[in-house]
C-alpha cells in the first residue's frame, strides 16, 4: 500500500479534481443499462459508472478512475446491501475532503 498516494474517498463535488486518478465512490444504484450504471451520489447528484459488472444491491462502493466530472471507469466494487445512510456518508465526505482533510491525505494531495 502506498501511503504517499492514497485512494481518496470522494463525492460528486470532488470528482472534477481527480480526472485520470483512482478514487473510491459510494452511491445508490439507480439504473443499469449495458455496460453503464447510473448511481446517485451522497449529495443527490448523478454519476455514471462504466464497466462490465452487475450490481446486485442498492448501495455500492466503486473503486475506479475518474473519466470526467460525471463519469467513473470501474476497476472494482463492493456491494453494501439494501440499507446505507448516504446522508451521513455525505457529512463524512464534507469533513474528510474539507476541514479535516489533513487527517486523511498528505499535505497538498488533491489540490
């Protein structure tokens, strides 16, 4: 594990800062069509996940590369089941990518 280049946990507002980089994204599966999955971000925004996986639960964590500010290319995912508090997770994202970012990432990471 490379602690100098951690994989950040992000929501929709942070995606634009990580184009071409690997991130961890948690959301609610809204629709699957072909090789794309539409997910709701913790803040309610929509994100498209490209990949070959099927999602069998309502909530999932996706590790992938940010293609553009609204799209991830999936590398892997973990299903979280049918009950997950996205509002609470959104509050965590605000803190871990804002006021308390230095607790989660090295100085200057993602800026």
